[in-house]
């Protein structure tokens, strides 16, 4: 059996799968091995498997064995394996180590790398996969959406206003059902 994957936020006593046998007399169902952490329980007469407690994503997938035993003869039984997977929910937004950075940029430089921004997302898989972007000052600065390297796109002249720019950078995850963003403001000072 490979039931539909469960969300990591699945509550205790949630239906997982219905195990059934074709047999002429009643059977007794039991979980016999593989569920060492006790995540699941089975109704001994119906074969319905339910969650027993909250799920910990890092413990999954879990494969456990269910035994169907002849209700009047213990030596007659059969077993089947059940593999349960758990899906990571997009719990966390990306977070930058600091929400404000100050950087200097010498005047008259051609397009130049200024700083590499690195956000962290505590989700796994695509929910933790980040890409970077800029909310403001798009023409004068650019960011590599994969590496987070912020660069100038033109030379600046200290004698011309402004000599300070505020760029709002975001990191966006590839989350399901919705993407989440974290933000960082980078203050760039043009120096003489």
C-alpha cells in the first residue's frame, strides 16, 4: 500500500489508508513492525489505519507491516507493507541575516559586483529553494537571481546627486501552495 502523502501538519486521528483482505472468515488486523515511533494505529476489525500523533517530517517516509490474522487460528496470517510519505509545508519565509546592509561603491567604476546577499529558508525541497530580485532602483542595479550577487549596472559620479541609494532586495522561495518572501534593504553610498 502506498497511500496519498500526508501533510506534515496532519493532525492525530487522521485517516491514512484502509487495509482489506479477501478471506472467508473475520480477521484481526495489527501493525507488527516498522512503526517504531508509533505514528500509526489500526482498527483491529476494520483495517483502517489512522495517525496516532503529530508527524515529524524528518522521520518519513515510514514503511510498516500490517498483519491480518485468522480470528480463530493464530497460525494463519498474511502481511502487507504500507509506505507513508509526508509532504513538507511551506512554513518558513526566507530570512536575511540582517534586514539592513550598508555598502560603499567607488565612483566612476564600470558595472561592478557590490555584495552577495544570502537568505536562509528552513523549509526543505522546493519550499526552501530561493531566487533573488530587486523591488526598486531596477535600472541602476541588478541582482543575479540564483547567486544573490548585487551589482551596479552603470558608473556613478560622486559629484552628481544622489550619492546614496536604497535598494530593496527580496528572496523568494518556490513554495507550495504559495511562495513566501523575505526582504533586505541595501544602502549603497557612492564614495569620492
